[in-house]
């Protein structure tokens, strides 16, 4: 590849003694311009050249206007050189056109794709080439690599001349190594060590295990974000006067890494001296609100908790029929006692109503799909809490990469317009996956799903799983707002095979369909109904199976209607850290079919955060419990396929179905009709970098299962079993991996235990 500056094939000849870009008007009598002759132009019409000039035919000869004409032609960016001179009463303009760009290419780039670079540069194919534009693009590419942490990158533009006054522009790139963050230092910190504060900031020091992360790459914007993280961390822990006075980044002389330094003025640590709620709104009782503020005297001051308490009080006032409320926390420091007096002032806010809700950015999703998630409508009182809730509901749909709701003044002082800007994301997915679990063995998974079918919000999917001990295929369609009402309706078609030879010496097959409907009473309470028609088969029973299992051979038809009532007050469905959920499920079988029973189950989970006490949000105590009962009806016997089983996921330390009623002569698990379990689990951060995604767990599981088939060879003891152990959860780049080590602390001699449980799965 040869480097050359583009030159026209037939450059114009300047007058003897003329400098490039010169305008000559030799001395002589005045007169008027008779004509303007243009030479050297190849693509650009002569009339176009004349149109850019200030001096035109018929004008008096003027050296100043001729010079301005020269500058005007250069300013167009179309010409590499321009010469002007007077010949008699004519003006001769000789131009050298800038080349046309034939193509723009990039060489040597591996970390940043051609498409990204092409969007960054201004030079385009068939555009006019100018050296200034090339240098500007070079600087843009340099800045792009700098934002990616590659400050040693070099960009060299190469210009290749072609025929017909065309050029190829090639940017030769040497990316160099990324300038990672070599060290993070803190100055002025006394309360917390450097290692603790390094966990707080989002920027991390370079390490071999961060090859899948960008947290160790220097980013100036992240530096400012880290200052705010540090400030908020100190505020959460009582340091109300904290200031992060400075944050500097110093590049190593060899440009291989950065040294970051944060300067902190901690101040003193405050406790809360007193808490008051003062209401300046008529008929709004401050005493009734005081109990809702989760702030108590004697606690360490927590800025985030104070903000949440203020928001809780405002939301409570809204629910009590006061839509126009503003709650402001007032803090009065006492440096001597190192305490703060906290007062929540409840004031009346300006009366503003929602005039209009505008939605933009939804090129695919229908407007009604978004509007039905809003917790307020046009004409309602402006309510910040309901706006935040609406934004969260829109984000929870999973249809959008980003959702922003902003307000602007309406047509009157008491009117506001809500502008909703969404950025859609792909909602269709084809998934291929695989993994291993202790219960199912090796597994492969393939699925096709569209979560927003034709922009209507309908969720349609088909999924198949093939495993050593389970094979399944499902077809499901769900409309979350059937007939545009508060009604979720859906249908499922399914086929399932399970290998239970190692558990109860038989195989199981199920095929059928389910019709579903559900509705929400409010934000937390929801009820769903399901009708299921399933044909079940128990087959391939081992010759050595229990006689109670042999009695189960054959095919039965299940016709069942069920309901689930759910009260969910968790802070997050995906990663809950506070709050809880309660579920009451009831199944009634007997509307036709071969079996009749009433099966009831009550489940609950409650999460207690220990962040305020232990200083890390990953400290969470999880309490869960479950109780279930199966009662036969109409004189029909219960089937083993409908019973509860204990062990494995609901009682760690025991094999799946390893505890409870068992035929001791064949070791077959028989299941039971009455089940209860309780689990206490403490989640905690491991002494490893947080970006590895590792969470430790310590747990104690308790449970019992009873009321099975009676017989001399059956052991049916309702006494509790206990399992305890530790585990690790890893949100790896390949999927969620769970590893548990548990010991059966209290068990019976015929129970089957399991120390190690492993589960892994992923989709891509």
C-alpha cells in the first residue's frame, strides 16, 4: 500500500510567479468584468463555481471582492487549489478539485468492529475528500479507543490515489493494549479500609479473572459515578457531613495503566437523636404516619433510609386521599452529641393534574400495551409515586431497553404533560441450552419464544427439554390483558416423561392441556384459576418394585380445577432482599376423570436484609415454609402420582424423595398426603471480588412427610427430618450454577441421604 497525497490528474497551471490560492489583479485602468472563465473543473459545473464568487460579470474590478471570491471558493471544501487572475476585462479562475472518496476502510482493528468505526467517522463513500476531514476522523477514532481504555492506540490515515480523481481512505490502526486501572488509592479514610472502599466503587483494579468484565478499564464518566457511590456509602452509614473532595486519574509514563486516587473528608458519624413527623395539612394526622417511617432514634443515620422513609410517608398520604403532598426531611445536626434531629415535614404540594400522556419510541409495541401499565390516567392528580410505579411496570414487561417518564408544563399552571420515551428491544428469542442437575441429570433444552407477539403483549412460546431422567415439550400462549381487561388468560399444551426408576421403580408419562385465567386485586394481591385435563400413565414398572407401586400400573384421566392466591410484597421478583410472598393453592380433582381429591398447599417466603447492620446488601436472611395436604374424595383412592414427596430441593441433605414413607423391602419411595417444610437460609458475600458473582449460603432445612399406604413393610414416620449445610451460587457467564454440601442431621435409618447437590444450566 503506497501512501500518497491525492492530486488531480491534470493540475491547473498557475500564472508565472503566482502562489497557490492567489488572486491577482494587476495594476491598470478600472473597468468592468466582462466574463469569468473557469478552467480545471471536472465534476463541478462552471456556473456552480461562478455562483460561489462575490465578483460577478458586470461588476467593477475590485481587488477586495476578488480576494473574498477566492476565500468563498476555498470555503466550499470542493477545491484543493484555486488561482484567479485578470486577463484584459476577463477573470480567469483555475481550480484543482478535491478528489471523491471511493471507499473508506479500516485495517488492524480487532476490538472495535468496522460498523462501530464507520458510524464514528464523517468521511463517507462518494463524499468530497479533504485533509481536514480525515484528520478530524482520526481524532474521533482516537477518542473512541480512549473511551475503551486503549490510550496507546495509533491511527494513521493512508490515502490511495485512483483514476478519475478518486481516492481510497484507509485508516491503519494499531490498537495497543488496554490501559487498565493498575491501582486504586484512598486518602483521608479512617472508618473504612481501602479494601472495603474498593468494593464500593464500580471501577476495579486489573486482575486476571476480569477478562470478561470492563470494570477494570478506565472511564472518566465512571470516575464521577464512583465519587457518588462513595458519598452515598458514607451517608448510609451515619457520616452526614462526608465529602469526596477530589478524584484524580494519573496515567503511567508507559501509558500501560492508571492510578486512581479518591480524597475523602469523612467528618463525624451521627446517630439519630429524635424522629418527628409534622403535618401542615388539615385533617392529615401526623401521628398515624409516624409508625410508617422505618427510622428510629438511636440508629445510625442513613441517608438512603431517610429518603425511603420520606417517600413512604408521601405514598401513605396519597393512599389516605391526599394526592397533593410533599414530604421533606429536615435534619438538624448536633456536633457535640454527634446526633441529628430528624423532622419529616408534610406540606401541601401544588395542585397539578395530568393533562396528557405522550408515548414515543414504540415503533412496534401498541400504545394500549403501554398505557394499561400506567397507574394513573389523564385527568388524575399528578402523583410522583404512581409515576415511578408506572415506569417500573413498563420496565418489568421486558419489551424495552430503557423507559424514561418526564413531565413538562401543560396548557395551564395546574396541568402537566407526561412524556414517556421508550427504547424497544428484541422480544423474540431462540434458545439452545444444556446443563446438568442432580435431579434430572444431563439435559438439553431448545425453545422458541415471542414475548410481545405483533406488539400486542401476548406471550407465545414452545419449549422442549431432553434429559436423562426427564423429557418434556410445552406449547404456551398467554394474553396478560385479555379483552383489554384486568384478566390474564392463557392455554398450555404439554407432554412429559419422567424416569423414576431410581426413586419408586416406575416411569411416568403425562399429556394434556391447561386453561388459565388470572386477575389482580391490587398491586400486591393476585388470584389465578386453572383447569387441567391430563392423561397420566405409570408404566415400565420394575419386577422388583413394591406391591404398592405395582398397584399403580395403568392409565388415569385427571380433570382438575385449581386456584392460587398470591400476596407478593417483595422488593424484587428476580433478586429479593426484603419483603415476602405468600401463596395459597387449592386443587380439586373430580369433575369427571378417574381420581377425586382436594389438595391444598400454603407456601411463604420472607426476606430480612442485614445491610444496615453488616454494611453489605448481600447479607440477607431468607425464611421459607410450606404445608400441604391431600384428601381423597368420593371414595376413590389417591394415586402415587398425585402425592407429595420430600427430599432434594425441599429438604437438602436428602436425595430427591429420599425422606418419608418407604417400602423398606424394595427401597421404593411411596410419597405422602401430608407435607410440611421449613428452611432458614443466610446469604452472604464471599471474601472474593463482587464482580465474580459468587454468593455464599448457609442453611438449615426441616421437614416431614406422612400418611401414606399402610402395611407391614411400609415405614411411615411423621417425625421431622433435618438437613444442614452450606452452598455457593454463581451467576456465571454460562448460566446459574448452584452447589450445595449438606448433611442429614436428623434422619431415619431407611431414609436416603445426599451430601452433594449440583445444578447447572444455560441458554444462548
